[in-house]
C-alpha cells in the first residue's frame, strides 16, 4: 500500500515504514499487503553487472522459471570485463571464500580453472616475531583467488578470464539481457521506476535493483532523481599488483594467502594473494594512502615474500573505497539495493555478501513480492544480520590491533598457533579463530564466540606469559624458503 | 592450470567414498570421471559413471546412514567437498539453496523408476 504524504518531509524511517521520495511528494510504503508482485511479463532492471547484479539476475531468473514465471531481466553494465587494467576491473582483492565456493558448487556454479587464478589451501601469518602456516582443515583447495577483470594494466593476453565476466556470462546464459549503454538517470513515472539511457528515452520497470559498487559513481544516478539513495560510509583501501610469473609465484607464495600484522598506525592488516602470474597486495585499515603503503613495503616480512626484482615491477595500483557501514534501509516499493550498494560484510568476503543479499532479494521478489514491506520482512533481516555481525567484527579487529601493538602478545599468538599446528589431533582453537577472521569463512559472531572459550584464553595467556621472555625470532614458527 | 583447480586430486582407481563408511559431506566433480559401484554378496556392479559437474554423496547431507556405494576415480579426478554442517546451516538461512540438490535427487528417483520398470518388463 502506498500513502501520499505532504512534501518537504525528510527521508528516513517513519514508524517502521520505508520512505520513498517521488518528485515533490513523499510516499510511505507500508507494504503489509503484497499488492506489488512480479508476474509473467514483468520487467526488472539491474544497475550493475558485477557479482551482485549477476547473482541476482541468475537467481531471480532461475527461481522464476521454477515457479513458472516468465520475467524479463535487463542488466545495465557499460564496462567490458574482458578489458585489461582499470577499464574492466571492479577493484578488490577478490578471494572467493571457502563457504562461498561450496555454496556455489551446491547451486551448480563451479568455478573453472580458467577463472580461478590459484586454488588456496592455507594461510601464512607473518609477524616481526616469526611466521606460522595455518592449513585448511581438509587440506583441500577450497578457496579461489580470482581477478575481477581480465587482469592488471599493461597485460596483452592471459590464459585466465575475470570472475565478473564469467558470472555475467552465466546470468546472460540464464536469459538476462545485457545492455552496455551507459545510464543517464533514474526517474519515476508515477507508479514505476524508469531508467533513462543516452537516447533519452525512459524505460519503465516493475522492479529496479541497485547492484553497483561504491567506486563506480553509479550512485550519482540517484542524485536529484525521484529515488533518494543514501550512499554507504566508506574508507579507502589499497590494492597493488606485482608481476612475478607463475613459477616464481609458486616458489615464493605457493598456494597460500600471506597475512601480515605489522604494527603500523592506521593499518589493520595486509595480505599478499597469489593469482596466476601476479601477487596482489591488499592493505586494509583507515584511509590507506601511498605513504602508508610505502611503509608497509619496507617491512622485512613483506620483502622476504617476493623476489626483490618483482617489488620494483609493480604494474597496477588503486585505492578503492570499501563499504564499511552500509546504507540505510536499502529498499522501497519496487526498489532494492544489494551487495556493495546496500549492506556488506566488514572488510571480508564482499562477494559472499553480494551472493547472500542478491539471493535474498531474488527470493523475496519471486516468492513474497516487491513492495517495501516485502523487502522489509524478507530481505532486510539478512542485511540486519550483516550489520549485527559487523559490530562484532569491529570488536574482533580491535582485539587483533591490541595484539599487533604489543610484541609479547604477538609472540604469544605465534606460539599458540605454532603449537596447535604441530600437534596432531590437537584442538586448533586459535588457528580456527585466525582462519575464520582472515578468510571470512565464518560470521564474526562465531569467531567472537570462539574467542570466549576458556581453553583458548588460558592457552593464549600462558603463551603470552612465555612470550614475555625474549627469544630468538621465529623460534616457534617457520621461515620463508 | 593445475594450481588453478579447486578441490582435491584423486588418481586413477582411488576410492573417493567407500560403501559402508560414514559420510558427512557431498562431492562435486570439478574435472575427470568417476564410477559408482555397489557391492552385494561379494559381487560388484557399476551403477553409473559421473562426470564434471555431477554431484555424489548428497544423501549424506540429509541422513546419517552409511555410504550406499563406492565412488572410484576413472583416471585423474578433481572433486570438491561440500560439508554437511556448512550446507545445512546455509539451507536453514536460504532453503532455496536445496533446490538443485532436490532436483538431482528427483532425477535419480525417476531414473531408478525407469530402470525398475525396464527390468520388470524384461
């Protein structure tokens, strides 16, 4: 149900209802009745052909087919993901987490070797006090490193393809139409959202899905339009690609993701990810800049991980923004925002969050309806789950920061994990906490719950006490080849 | 492309799952072929040959019975495991995740019905 209110109201929450400004009037979608629903012949516009848009299109078409609905899905994506460099790239570290690889396989989406740049079976934690390897529980390649586009700047050819292009192709294979024209604006025709292309002719849709990234500028489409969109709060991260070659990459990084916990202000953590011929460096923290990146690249731990000549062969870099707080309630009647344009996971598993929000929105649209009330009842709980989990994630990262700052705590952490990894059949509580924190394999609430286990606390404190005595670097860990 | 493949590598003749063993995961074949064989009274019969994209061991996701058949690699096979706990947790959050597995199981029941009818007619 839509009620018309006097104009001039500020947008936000109103007694639990979503507000949508249309022209000079503000409508409240109370939406308890599912008067708005997809039917055969309904048209859906998806703005953005990254993972969130492709997942949504794939699943909404799949589920609609299962229930006998014949709907039309148009994906608006001007970029060509087969281009090298920034033109075809969505700028992220891009790891497909262990649970997501499994869930996609269960959905029938298997990531082929032509898309996966390297299968990952372990993490190597680097600190100034030593290194330690954390293996996957089954010693199986269940994490995938991928490039979002075809590959870094300067490349001419590659035997791999980008993840985003692959997913978009799957969505098109399900029946979605790919429209490569740039959108000029989003409007409202009185009862339905409209998308206006360069030809200036608006197209009306029954449902508009925002699936764009925070770095695309697509949010400007909504500026001054009928649909008010509150952009999520972001912070700046850093990604840098080093050309190493497959053989050297194998020797230096192997099939491990290398995590660094250096004590550098504003840097939460850093990682090096092996990908085909490249090593991708990702820095996460508070508004990362070149000065901070240079500080990290001077650390011994980082320099030991790459061949010296490769460090000077950096070929592509960017400072993408990350969604860290989410937008407001990301829906209204006939409108929903998913993935990065809505609410995502803090720092980790952005593609996993894109999958889950896209799937929840698709299920809501087909089975429940497309009113604000339908999205509030069936889509918003998934987003709220992320928001709650991110709050605990901040606690987990604060605890990590406390350990980063104190050498004795770093030594205690290293000893705890090393001992766990050495003993066969031992309870690997700390290893699992670190594994799930850095891989994004489990919600932060589970990581947090595990940290409260008395056995973990006692073991860690014991090793911290031992760590207070000085010892040779790496005596409890391992070293790089 | 070996380093780019997901899952675990099995050599020719390796038993990926063994009849009678407890199972707590499903497998998805990423590359290669595998045969499904069942032993009855010391006699082994081949039930099916699986290939890339096929799943097996999915019954272990829903019941706690022993594996009903052995799956053996025909040449090199790469198979990815899907844990019962991970799968069921996600199905609890999103029941539509089970659609495809139910579709596969439904197809197997249809195939079994057809096979039974064929044997009874013959």
